[in-house]
């Protein structure tokens, strides 16, 4: 996790990191502000090229786990980069925790990099309600 005050260069580091990755790296980079769990997972999948009519967060997480497992077995775990992680809904942070627990064999199935203005454990329920629901 990259942590620092607004304007300290976190987003610049994120963009530079992405530009240095091999072109065939599966990466989903997004602003975490205001996503509810279903929209969050759906948006990550869309960044990996998936369009789906799945209705529940659970179904979307299963699809993400299948994709991440396949990527991990054949090449390398996909990367999820989230800017403004401190502005995520608490329920979305819990979903992120489930994503972090995905494994393929004994390896993590996803690499997750967070960018935040402050520590996530310092968030209150009110802080997670910033931004419009997506």
C-alpha cells in the first residue's frame, strides 16, 4: 500500500508503475471512490475485458477467481491497482479482502496495490460513503 497526503505523488507512481509493466500484463487500475461491491468487481472484470450479465457480487467474484487462477497458472497473477482506497465503502473493502484471499495452489491469484491518503484501518463507516454509488 502506498500512503500519503493528497498531492504527494501517489497517482504519479501508479501511472509510472503501469507504464513499466510488460504490455501483456493483465492490469485493472481504477479509482475506488464510491464503488459498492457489485459495481467494484464488475468494473475490475471490465478492465480485464469481460462484459457480463451476472447479477450478484458472489457470481462476479467467482468469475474473477476463475480468470485470476487461469492467469496465475499460465503466466502471472493479474494486478489490481486502486487509487483512493480510503474512499471506498466499508462493504467494498470487505470484498477487496475476499479478493486478496484468492489463491491458485499456494500462490496469490491477484496482486493488489492500494493507494490511499491515510491508513485503511483508520476509516470510519462515514468516510467510506464518499462519492457517488457506481
